[in-house]
């Protein structure tokens, strides 16, 4: 009879063990599905940016430009993924002792491609490349001798490639703030050689994901 009771007790213990949910098993034994392992395969974000940049020449000073962008993100896991998109980038800098101490404003349409790493749900590291399509450039004071406008000729700076590194933090639900260092080398055809063609600096970004990264995606 004692053997029968022991046998029934073992069966009952087995049933109770299997009836525990994945979360209980994970908490007790650190095995089974991780309840925090969810992620959105695809996500999208909109952001604004402030560019604090300068050229590589000692006769220019930093200026504040602005921009906006749209990003498509694809995650391969909770901690690793890729992103691409497009953004409008304005870079401004001021001459110091040249061209009447005027300032230049250059606009590009930029296309980033990057790798993204998430050490935690709220923290993002990113490194990538950007292709910058030149739109236009103008000076604040000096007129174009040919057209009489403040704009430089269309081919003044040209298209170029650049690199960037980003650190971003999720401050609340979909909202995030980040800092980005970017470097770009352009093409200048100006015969005077005064206009620079290499730029770098920091960017402050404010953005929002369309899907909440902190919320588990709904299953179809």
C-alpha cells in the first residue's frame, strides 16, 4: 500500500510541475521561454535633428543646422538589427576672417544604412554609412556673380558619402533622444579654394517610434 501512495504522489507532483506556466518555470529554474524576449520585427520612427557642425578648416566656426528624418528598422533579435531611411540635413558654418564673416548653409538629402545594437530595451548603439545627395547651398551675404542670388552653383559641393555613430535612449514609451557624431567629405569645385568640403560634428535627435518597443506585439 505504501508503494501505491508513493507512486500516486509522484504522478501528482509531475502533473503539478507541467501545469506551471512558462513564467513560473523561468523564475524558478531560469529555463524555458524568456517572458521578456519579445521584439517588433519591423518598426518605424520619425525624428527631428539639430546639427552642430563645422568644416575641417581653421577659418570657419560651428553653426547650428536642422533636419528631419524617417527610419525603417528591422530586428533580427531583441538585441540586433538593421535600419535605413532618408533624412533632410542642413549644415551651417560661419567664416572667420573670410568672405565678410558670412555663413554658408548647405542642404543634403541623406540616405543612412546602419547596424543597430540594443544592450537593453531602452538603450541603442548604432553605426553606419550615409549617402548625401546635394540639394543646394547658399551664402548669407555674398551674391553669385552669374545669377545675382545668394545661392552657389548647383555643382558647388556635389554628392558625397559619410559615416556616423549614434547613441539613443528611450525616455518614455515611443519617445527617444539621442546624440550622433557624423563625418562627411564632399566635393568642392570652387576655384578660390575657400569653401570647405569636409565636415563633422554632433547632432541632437528627438524621435518617436510608431510601434511601442516596450509593448509586446500582438499575435495574429
